[in-house]
């Protein structure tokens, strides 16, 4: 008999590509996780992983089993939900990307308020990788997050695509410019947004042009990053959805990276049923207004 915990160990290794990160996610030691994987391989009579010097890769048998394992885990999650109380059945667990502007949260909460008697929405804020993990585990029903071109794990509904721009105080000497080259910022102080999904690309853009700025602050909190920008402490790179009257957002020359924001649905839900709820309809109607505002 296959225990559920061994399936969770197996899926965690797939998602993270190595045993140590998988063990951390499962809150167990690496030896404990290795024992669980070995038990699963013994029960199946097949080797599931091929260990290399850099990464753990699925064998052919492992790839075949992975399809069933995800379905099994999703079925487990659905079974758990089916025995929950009635109130819990009417709760939509919504994951929200941590780099979605806070004012969007405020608007969505207000949009959901008329339906709290029949539908409850639980907000779960997390980074992109963590949201994908929670979708895989069935811990959230859907996520407002980045929709990647190579997404083949979740049903998706892309909502909009946006670029990135410089964020600077209104009194900055370059605030009136429409486009600014990285080289023009060589002497500028910057703010590092550690939770930014474009952090690596942004760093390469500047360093490849010989620009290595001083970072006056490094933060995981975008509200704090905006406060630093407004106060004149430094500048940063942010998605265009953060545009507001209190800051200037000129484009960064040659930086063409974009992100597509949309909804990803977990395997245990039926997208059509979620889309039929009043809360989802309210969210879908609100987001275009937020984009214009």
C-alpha cells in the first residue's frame, strides 16, 4: 500500500529538483525524505529518479508515475474538502502574487464584500513559486499570478500583459524623461526589490552595461520600496501596474521584459464552477478598472 506522505515526498522532489529543498518543503529531514522515496520505489518495483551531479531527474518510470501521483494528490485534497463543513465548502481559497499592488487587494476585498453571506474568499499571499506549490498540493483553488508560456500544469486564464519601468520620486532630475538608459543611472542610488520575479534580468541589464549601483535598501515589501522611492532614497524597477500619481515611471531603455498576469486553477477544481461564482465575476470585472486606474 502506498502512503500519501511518500507521494508528497515524490512530488516535492519533482517540483524542487533536489532532495534537500524537497525535504525543507515537507518539513522533514533529508534522510527521512530519502527513506520515503526508497520505500515508494520498493513498493513500485521501479527506480523513479536518476541522480546527477547537479540535479535529480525523473526516469521513464518516474515520469509515468508522476502523472498518476499528481492526480492522486489532487483526489486526496478533494476528498478532504468533501468532508469539510458547509461553510468551508463555500470558501474560495485565492492565492495572490506578492508583487501584485496592495491597492488591488483593497479593491478586491471591497468587491467581494456583497457576497460574504454565501461565498467567502480566503486570501493567501505568496511568491510565484510558493503559489505553484500550493496549487499542486490543493491548498488553494486558484491563484492570481504570473502565467508563463511554458505552463502545462494548470488551466489558465491570462488577464493582461505588462512591462516594467523605473520608479522614481517626482523630484528626481530624470523624472520628466519618457525613456532612460541604464548608463544614465550609473551614479544613482537604488532600491532592491528582493521578491521581484524579474530581479535576475534587471541585475543583468545593469551589469552588462557596466552599471553597478549602490543599494540603499533591500526589501521584500513593495509598499516599503515605494515609500523609499517617494522619499527620494533611491530608484527601483517595478511592474507598470504600480504606477501612481506619487511617483514617476519612465521606461528603462532596452529592457523589454514583460509579465502576463492571470488566473491559474488547481487540478481539484472545475474552472467553470469557479468562474460562475459571484466573487470570481467581481474580480474579473474589477481588474480591467484597476489597469485603467
